């Protein structure tokens, strides 16, 4: 279906706001953006594929900002991509066949748990203490990345938050560093893979994408800028608020 100018304006504004908060907290763009696509008239499958394509450009906006002062390490990037992308492909291949309600309720409980876990661990993610990059710890970490990749391919809200908390909890990153990896690798490479698989399996509302893409780049850039400039404490609070809101949305909306 084709949107009029007012509908395109809604898409653009939604994309800016959703991607700004996602870039600040390390995930959650689908909390706002995906439901709006359905509200404006797209079917679940078309909305999911269209959202995945648009969310790639959150990663573009983040890359544009993080290129200036990035702490991303090449080896860590390759590990996250290599372990996560197979999970993304599997998740995206199965999601359109899954029982939606049960999956979303389970995900809602897990997402709220992420926020509560961070709240009750006040030191979590404040300092950078790298660990588990070799030996059995690395293999366990890669298994976790595969699971998070599966979630990224199969769900619409919050998968980046799972990657952020896994990089912090298992690999010892701080919030700002973990969010940089999440936005660049999950936002661009993982979401790009999921978008390709879903696009081949379903429909994409191509005429809806320009407004979503421009809004995604702007919101991703601005959110990344604030995250870089502020300390880990503010970013941690944004993460906690986003996870709890997304979890409640998945459970009750």
C-alpha cells in the first residue's frame, strides 16, 4: 500500500525517535518502529521484513559517528560476526512459521529480566574488564552469540539489548563499548543478513523505506553521539529503562 505525505512524515519521525533511543541504549528500535508499521497498515510479515531493512541504517548512522573515535577491535568483530550470523540466518528462516504470541510472551519475560539484572548489579558495565576471549570461555561466548543472533533474526524488538548485555556480562565490556559493537555489528551486519533472508521469504514495502532510512541514519547518528559523549552510568540507565519498556510491551500489547 502507498502512503500519503502525512504517512511518510509519521514514518520519518518514528524512525528518528526509535533509532535515537536505540543507539543510546544499545537496542530496542522495534519497540516504536515495528508497531507503527503494522498500525499504518502493513501485515506482520511485510512489516517485519521492511523493519529489518530499515534497521540496517541504524547501523549506518552509528558507523558514521563511531568511525571518529571507535574502540572496535578487529578480532572481536570477526568473532561476533562469525558466531552470530549463522544464528541470524536460522532465526530469520523460522520466524514466519513460529507461534507469534507464545514467542513474544517468553521474550517479554526475558527482556524485563535483562533490565532488572542490570539494576540489581550497580557495577555491571561501568568499567572495562575484558575476559573470556580465549579457551573455553571464548567457545561459551560464541555459543551465546549464536543464540543472540537467532533472536536477532527471529524477533522485532530488543535483540540488540541481548547482545549488549552478553558482551558486558560474558566478555567484560563496559556499556559504551558494548553498545558500539551492538550498533555497528548487530545494527548493520546482523540486521542486513536478516533483512536479506526475510526479503527473499516475504514482501518488503519498498516505497515506505526512504523515510525510514533517512530517519534511521539521523536517529542512529544522534543517539550514538550522545552515548559517546555521556558516561556509562547514563547509558546504563537508558539500557535498563528500554529493556523494561520493551518487555512490558511484548507481554501486554
